[in-house]
């Protein structure tokens, strides 16, 4: 397992060429409890050996600490990696459930300078607007981002958790390489609008949490009882109480498909996301997050699994039966505005 390099794909028309699976780096320094820093650094290296070239972070992850953490790896492998980071979102350190979003021009410009400094690079390959501030015209935000491209500080632009209409408005200002939103067997609301818009416009799609924040792997059932007190998932409605119990039962068809392929539950969940590329006619590059080399090997092996029509039919009903929203406050998501 994990001995073969993954294939590559162009992430959106004119976008960067990347491995068909990326790596979400958030958990290496925030959100998911204590981290083994040495193992996390080794995971970055192993991912690159396996052909993973898209590395995803954000200024809000660990209040800048995640950018600092991956910076030495990025600089050491600058010619091979595609660096993605984001701006717009900040979290109250005393109450992580409290979020602030800013999209105004001065904030965009200050944010990119701060990220460049923390990362120790001259240019960001893919720069995302992390969340949408509806009080600021989208044209102002994307216009400010376009200026960063013209100045050589950013190569490609991305948007996270935007609606179809917002993506079209942004594309009218400057080409967008990728949309990043949650998309998994448990979370399919993006299929109602923005996925089709991305396909129409030639924009790539980067699904975050393609493993349902680990729930789809069977790694835990109830966040309150099994996860560290600092773990972000304890705040998410799907993973606690009666919702968690109901949702755990939905993994049964995933287990059946996994057994048929001699695969893990996580591999089937990833294979399903990756096969959406053909079904919807656009580049799809999921970014499962992990801090362990063994998981990167497992995850990248999923790119070689092809699910049959029968498999897909078994998995199709799952999302419609999920109990609870993906966030307690959905106003920060595309589904909250679509």
C-alpha cells in the first residue's frame, strides 16, 4: 500500500497542476487535540514521496501557527509543492465557537503580507477567501485579490464556501482556479448549486473534510465521550449525542463496499469523492487531513479504487439520512446562503 505515486490533474482551467489528492494540514497544529510534531513533519515528507503536491493551510489555523509549522517543509520543497492558504476568518481563542469574518480590501492586503512572512515565501500558489462577508461587495474582495496576482504575491485565486451566484460574480472579476467546500458521503449540499457552476466555469473543486472529519473512517462514534476536550469536533452537531449514534449506523453500507474492495472505510469515502469528478465533469482534489504517515499511505491508495455502479447505489442514500447540520451555525457556509 502507498508505494505508487498518485496521478496529477489541472486544478481548474489554467490552474496549477497537482496530485489528484492533496493534504489538509490544519490538524497538525490546531483543532484536533495534541499533536506529535515529529510525526506530522514526517507525514508532510511521506505525502510528497507519494505524489501529493497540494498542501492546504490557513492563517486562522492555530492563529498562524499552522503556517509557521509547515513553512520549513514548503521552503525546502518549493519547486515541487503547491501552497494553498486562506484569509478572512478569525476565531476567538477564548471561545472557538465565536467567529469573525472580514473581506475588506485593507484586511486582504494585511492578511497576505502576514501569511507571506509566516511562511517565509515570496508568493502563494493558491490564495483563498476562506469565508464570505456579505457586508462587503464580492467585487471589492476579489478585486483586492486580483491586485495580489498582478503584484506577484499570489499565483491563483480560490474561494471557500461560496454559492453558485457568488462564484459566477467572482469569476467575472478575475479567473478563479478552485472552490473549496465540504463535500463527502455525509455532506452533499454543494451539489445543489456550486458544483455545477464550477464545472460550467472550468473551476476546480477541493473538497475539505472528505472523511467527515474522521467519522467516516469509523475512528470514533461520539465526540463527547471519545475525543480530547480541545477537539473541535465536540462542537459539531453530527458527532455528539443522539445524532452521533444515528449517524454511526449509516456507515453500514460503507462497510459492505469496503469489504468487497478489501479496503478501509476511509478509502471508500475518498474513492467516492474522487469519482465525483467524472460524474460532475470537473477536477476534484480532496484534501483529507492527517498527522500520520500510515494514514497518508492509506488515503493515497484510495485514488486507485474504482467503485462500481452497484457500490455507488449503495452509498447514494447516506447523505440524505444524516442527522444534524455540519456546523452549529450554517450562516458561514454556502448552504446557509444558497
